[in-house]
C-alpha cells in the first residue's frame, strides 16, 4: 500500500463538541472527521489525524488545519467516473458525510515534509466580549461572552503590549509533564467593533493549553479598572498562576488562521518546531 499525505482545511462550531481530541464516549471533532475519512476511503483501520491546534471543549475554528496519511489508490479512486479531481471529490463527499457543525473547506495533497502541527509558523485566535447587554447579538450567543460591567478596551490593549515577545508563559498555561511553556507572542490587540463588541486578536508561534483564555483573563481586571496596565506583565514575570486571573469561557474563542512557510521550507520548519525551547 502506497501512502499519501493530504491536508484538510476545515471550520467548526465547537459548542457541541468535547474539543478536538478523540475521547472514548465523547463527541469530538477529530472523532467525527476520522470516522468520515475512514468511511470515505473504506480504510481497514481508523484514519489518524494530526491537527495544527488542539482546541478545547467549546472552542470554535474558522481556519483549522489537519493532515492525514491515506492510501494513495483509494484516494485516487474517489472521483469515480466523474471528471472531478480527487481533491474536489474528497472535499465534496466529506461535506456530505460530516454533521453540519463541521465544514471541510478544502482538501489538497500536502507538500513534502508538511506537518499540520509542526510546520506551522503561527496561529491566530479571536476572542469576543460584549459588555453592553443592549448591544448583545442573539445570533452570536454561541461565540460571544457577555460581561456584566463596562470594559476599557484601550486600557486592555495597552496592558496586552507588555506581554509581546519570547517569554515563559507558565503563568497562563496548564502545565504538562516534560512540555515547555516558552512561546513567542507575536501580536495581542484589543479593538471595539462598530457593533460595540470587544475583539482580541492573539497571534503566536504556538500556544499552551488554555493560554489564550488566560491571556484574555489577565487583562480583564485592567479593563474593569481594578488593576493597572502593568498587571499582566507582572503576572507573567512572576511565572505562577495568579488567583486574580480567570480563565475565560471557551465559547468566546475561535481559531481563525494557521500560517505556514513556502512549500520548500515545510520540513525545515517542522524540524525547528520540534526542538524544545527553554
């Protein structure tokens, strides 16, 4: 059996999922997508997936990326008698199998050396907050967190700038044995939209477990006027979880984009990302 690595670009509403990662007895994005691929390709074993960002329960994605190693002959046979490419046939047929809260945007052959997780150069997340009950959009309850008190978006943005750069983000991560908490935070900005919603744009080379929601939580006291703009940086430098920092609800968070280098640099980037940073 000859193998072929494919890239899958997808989006999902995370509300009714127990996160990305497959778990026994739980509905997960990975579980649904693996089952659909296994059915589509008539694979003798469940198709295994590698994902760019393992989103938690309730977290959404508009720009998720995964890869899978599949049987090349089974993949090539997907168009049947139609004139479609295997890529087009795979995407169309997956959309027909998957539930409506998962959408496959595109399926494509992966470049040499591509790894959905380790080849990525950055991940971009958005977090949405509404601090005015009268402005709350009932059509967006599943991706926007309602806050009872008014927030100062400018102060939150100013405070967030003190976190940029290469740092140990242990104060904002759930630690895992043997895993580093050193990351490069490339961008962290807060703006208020025309509709009055506060949106955070958070970009890093990679994120630890619960990191983005804790980064939102650490600027909340600043936005509420209960802490100065230096508070988030002080927490980061201290390097330990602070009881004043709340990990914000999952449903306000969405993975918007995963960035990759040019195809000829995929393997080199994957090798670099696998190296532990201290």
